[in-house]
C-alpha cells in the first residue's frame, strides 16, 4: 500500500469508526457487532503502525496512548461549573417556582433531567477536535484528565458536522461520567477476588477511575458519559437549553433520552414523583431530578448567586445511604437452612423507610468488609432491595468493637451449622428447625414429593399457628377435629385432606427422599438412590464412602446425606414417620428388554415426553436413567435448550440422540 492509498484508507476507516461509535454511544442503535467494529479499529492500527506520520490526535487508536501521569495539571474553566441548590419536597419546589415567576413572569417551559450520580467533567473541543478534559474541581479550576477521558468510548475524539452546519470553533461540553450498575458490580467482584479495595458505590468508582495515573486502568473500568449542558461556546448560539442539548446530540455527544421539556411545575413534580418510584428502572444510579428554566434569555435574566444559578434547582430523592451504629450481629436461618448473618442497627431513615436490620450476606462478606459489632457503618437501601451494610467508618472505631464468627450451632434449633468446602454459605442441618418449618412442610407435601393435595401454604401456616404442626411427621398425626378447627374446612374438605394424607403413605421411597429436603438431593438423584438402597433404614446406616459408590452420586451429595442422618432431630422425625406408616421399600425390579444394561442421561425439554414419562419408558425396557454424564453413559437424549450435560457428552464422545432417536430405541 502506497502512502497515498494509506491516507485515503485511514480517512475512510476513521469515518466508519466514528459513524459506528455515534450509533452505539449516542443513538443506542448499533449497526455492526462488536467484533466487526474491533476489526475496523484493528485495520486502522495496522496502517498507522506502518505509516506513523498519519496518526492524528483524534484517531480512534489514540484513546489509550498517553504514558501514566504523576500529576493532574490545573485547567481553568472559561465559564464556571457551578453547583446547584437542592430541594426535597413539593413545597420547596413550588417556593423555587414562585421566586422564578416573580423575576420573569410565566416561564416558557422547564427542562427536567435525571440527575446522574457520577462525577462532573468539562470536555473542550477546538475546531471539532477533543483537546482537553477536566474535572469540576472547585468550579473555577479543575484537573486535567484528558488522557483518561480519551479511554471513555462515549467521549468522541472529533465532533460530527451536521448537514449544512459547521462545528463550533470552541465548545465546552458539560457532562457526567458514570458507571453502569452492572459494570460496577463486576468491578467490585474483580477487585474483591484480588483482595483489592472495593468501592462503596458507582459514584465513587467513577470518580476514582477518572483520577487514575495510568489511562489503561481507567479504560478497564468501563465508564460512560452523558452530557447535560454547554459552558463556553464560540460559533454557535442557542435559544433554549433543549436546543443546546439537541445540538450536542447532533455533534455526536450523548445526552439522556429520558430528559424532556414540560410546561408547568405540576408537570415537573409529576416527573419527579415518577422517577423517585422508578429510579431503579434505568441501568445506572440517579439521586434526583434537575429542573431548569428552558429559555436561555430567561436564564440570563434570572442570573445566579455566587454559588449556584437561580434558573435551576435539583430535586433530591430520599438518600439511599446513611451512617448508623451496628449494635449486634445475629444469624437468621432461612427456608433452605442457609444461615445468614445480619446486622441489628440503631434505626436510621434511608431509602424512604426506617431501617433497623440489614443483611451481611455470609461469613466471608463480613470478613471482607471487616465490619464488627459496635462499628459505625454505612447502610444502603436501593429500591425494594433488602438493606445492606456497605462497610465500616473505621475513623470512628474505639477499640471496643467485636469481630464476628459464625456460631457452630443453630440459634433456633441447636443443630450443627455446617459450611461445606468450596462454598461461601453456611447451613443449619436440623430438619425440625422452626425457622425452616413452613417451607419444609410445604416442600414435603408438594407434588414432586409426597403429593398431599389440599395441604397448601395457608393451611400449613394455620396448622402451625394452631399448634398442630411442628414438623413433617406431625402431618400423619392430624385428627379430623384439628383440621375441622381451621377456617373454611367443612366435612368434604376434611375428608379430602385426610384421604390425601393417607394415600401419601404409599408414595415411593424416591418421593420420600425428595420430601425430606436433604441438601443437594434433587428428584432424579433421589430415585437413583432409592433404586440402589431399597429402604430408608439401609441408607441411614451407609457412610459417605458407601453412598458415593452409587452410580451418579458425587462426594458433595454423599457427605450431605451422611450429615443429614447424623442429626438426632432428623432421626426422631424419621422414627415418627415410620411409626405412622411412612416407610416405603423399593423392590429392585428384574426387567428384561431391549435396553437392558444401557445407561441414559436426559437433558433439555422433549416435545412428546415429560421427564418422568421418558424415564419410565426407558426403565420399563431395562434401561437405567442417571443424572450425570460419565464414560459409563451409553446415550444422552437431548431436547430443546439442553444444559451442560450436552457439552460434556460431546467432550466424552458419548452417543447423542434426539427425541426421534429415543423413540426408535424404544420401538
């Protein structure tokens, strides 16, 4: 390629890349996949590597190129970046509106904008080329973060010229750099895995990422930008703030599509109320709504104080983060038996409600955040999410704070709390734990287990409240009178429930194993174990080493079963079940058929079979259905949306059949 050809090709590539960046970052309507975009950038990089003098400062390849900085040089703002006055209620907003009307009469409309919870920046363009970027600083002088801003994909390195219009000679675009909530969560997860310091919220993450000395670090943080105003401009005039935002968008700068112009303060407050309720419907954090008089002549007439413009105000939502004292750390056992530490707090108003407890997730999280009983802590409540403790305020520690350690025994039933190797959660192993009571009984009576029709959630709760149900074995000792005491139960419904309870005694051993709710033992696994052991008594006496010898049963499941039968409370419940007649015995069937000795695994959804029907069809012809793929598996039957078993079968070279292939085997 000659230099002339390279110059033309580079110009074409830059134009294409700029077009696709605009479609992606500004219009949210990309035309090409990421891989195609990357290929264009790669081609341009190859040309610039061969012809270095063709590299332009606004080339997409120059987003990361500056060496790490030791200092952020001061950058004076031509027009000050002022802060905003705040209001927190309709009354305060109306009072601001009355002050505005006293000065200018009726307004020509208000621009309402979502208040992004990020960090303010000033982008300086000269003849359409991005030449400098700065933080807000003290409002008059910021810090030079040009190299870092170049790594933000939403910051165009060259403005777009609209048809028939020129780019302004000088433009200071004001905006907010922020981090999407999913990118924030991913960043904190990466930092936590590397034992690094995590960020308390996306705002802090965005600010910290912009002030990195190495632009490569900033680039890896996945920052975004939205522009909300114009500072100094030369070569362009605007009649209104909404006109200015439209011009920024035409020039290739991203603005928020949720912004709108409304006529009255009632409309403004309706907008504020809507977004206060729906603030978590957007993939970034907002902490309020900014209200601006739209007309620029009216803005100029209103002027500003020494700190803030009189023509704008920020309506702030109730705070979602507050500090309070963590009095104690307790443990709650949920329906699955998971033992979760939680904080008992001095009550604090946060996120629109008064909070007195907050989750601490698990033992590892308590240690990672280093929160202790007696700490002053930051509490966060986002929307309907359970309040959580973000972290401690270490500067307020007195030395009397106590570190947390997960208790060895369940605070509700006294059973062992066990944490399995490789897992972050701890679990109560007691079957009669009152914290798990309702959910365990509901699971036991469910269709996939003992199938006791009429014993639903509300009925179970009513029986517990009446003192008639304490654990699953009590179901089989219920009397007609006790059931009749419940509201809504008449002769027919009493008969139906009693009949259903009696019928459940004939359910197979696999169904009973499902109903017992042994951790990690699902439906297929339960029936595999039942077919191998034959009775509950045999399984109860088996060690983990003996259980793991069963086809398809791994060490995690085997250890969980052994632990279950080592709990005295569990054995007491099982003894009462047996006394009531719930003691199924699985007889090994001797079946001859075309599939004798063949092992099958099912994955995905079959069109003409349910999972149980397919299993019965295979087993009735002598085959065996297991839950996991191994070298001993003969066939994997694959339906729609197969899981990881499909990939494992391919890896091991196991024969794979679709539903038609299965039907052919079944004859």
